[in-house]
C-alpha cells in the first residue's frame, strides 16, 4: 500500500474511530484499525465486536493495499503532525507501515489484516433522519439513569419512535431505582408508511454515540434498522451496532395520570447545594432529607462518621410539612441533565415515586424512588 491522505480530513475520522475502541481490548486485533484502499479514498474500520464504525477518507492511491495499525497510537501520532498531507507506505512481509509528513517519519507495526474480525454486510431499511444534536440531547438527558453492566435489559437506552407527522423520538433509561424519559419531535420519515417501533441500545454503544456527537459539526443522522442491527449514518461515517434482545420494564405504569405537585425550584440553586451535601452524605448510601417548610426547602444530610450538613433553598412550596428521603446522586444527575431551569417535584406520599418535570411532562421527566426513613432524622442546631 502507498497513498497520500489530507491530514485535516484524516484526523477527525481517526478520533471518531478510536472512540469505539476499548482501553484494554479483549482481543489485540480489536485495538487496531483496518485501512483499505479504494479508487479515490481509503476506508477506516474500527470494531469492538458489538459496534462497528466504517469511515471514508479521500486519498491519492499509488498502490492498493490493506493494513491494520494500532488505533490509539496512530491517532496520537497523527494529531502531533503539522502539514497538509501524510504519506503511508506499507510493507506486507514485515507488517510495518511508514508514515511521512514533512520532516517527520514514524514507523508502526500492525497485525495481519486477516486477523481483523469479519464485518458482515447488513441491508438495513431506512426509518427516519434527524439532526444529530437532537439524538445527542436525548442521550445526554438519559444516560446517567441506565443500570449496571450485570443487568442486561437495564444496562441500555431504549429508543422509541411514533408515527406522528414528524417523527416523535423518545429515549428511556432506568436502573430500577430511578428512570429518565426524554422526548423530541423532529426529523423526517424515510419510510413510506411509518410505524411505531423501538430498539434497545447497549449503554456502551450509547456512550460511544454521545462522545461521537460531541465532536460532530451540524449534521443529519440517518437511522436504519435490520434484524437485530441498527445503523446510524453521518456524512463521513456509518456506525452499526447489535441491538439488545431482552424484555424491558413496563415503565409507563410508574407515572400516575394526575401528578401532585409539591414544590417548584430553580435547579441551579439545588445543584449547588447538593454538591456540598454529597461531600458529607455517606458515599455508599448518599441519602438526603428534603423538608418542605413554610419558608422554603431544607436539605439535610447526616453521616454518623462525619457529621451533618444543612442547606436552605428558596422554593415555591405547594405542600407544607412534607418530608421525603432521596438518593442525593440520583437527584443531582436528574437536575444536571434537566432541559429547563425551573423544575417541579411531584409526590403523592413520602413513599410514592418522586417525579420531576420541567413543566412539560411529555418533553422530559425523571422518576426517583424514595428511600425509607427508618426513624425521624436527628435534630441539629441551626
């Protein structure tokens, strides 16, 4: 292989590809990128065996070929180079590839291309397209609520779409103790007769997409679906991922038809206070008590080993004399990712689900299961 590639085009594609690679891959070859020449471009392929990215980069091909190179090291080298183009020359019998850019010359040793996992071709049916910023927002607002790795169906982000005139996309995540739901209507249908559907993305894939969209400029992403596979196509690359086949909880039953508002607060004030309270709250069980008083909201954390902390927040109290105990980190995650500054907290009783909305329960809501208060919280001097 011998080719010349524009540096400014190659670098962002390498960054996108290595986002897919594990820090410590189970197979050495999955820490490598596969570079394949074509008539006027090269393709870069990265896989972690669950998801695959295939990106195209324009190139001037002198001699066709195929090569694997260690992904992170290749990216680290390329990002330090200065110049307009980089020249690659590969020697198959030694598995070495020489990278030349102006006065810089680096040699990398790869693995046999035959060792790279076979990427099955999937013919996916296009569903809809939407701005990448919309999908990024849905993931950003729900990722923190996904369950741990050991719980397959909960270690996911559930994507749903409804056949409204404009696609209505919903993302849902839950770990069994909290749930976040985010919904946006945007984009364009690509199927002639839209139907409702859903898919379960692994938490790992959702995180990869979140990082990918962070560095993506304004672009439209096209969503396609085949049996057990979803594809997401951007102008410069395509990501395909295996979907999780597992039953998902009936989360709709958690939200009553009529909500009982308890208080309205400004999320920034509460975020600042929670940040201080979590320092005192026990690390393995960061419980805080929310006291709804006539003068406002009082947050309190007690730690037998450290002491206690108490914060008062200005809030519109709609049910006085109400006290609930919540996980501070769950509440903090919900407030940080909420799409509005004014948040309403709804509860029927101190033991019913705590529901947070931003005034539009369809656009976004977070549900946190309360923690049991075995005995009244200790009284401390103010």
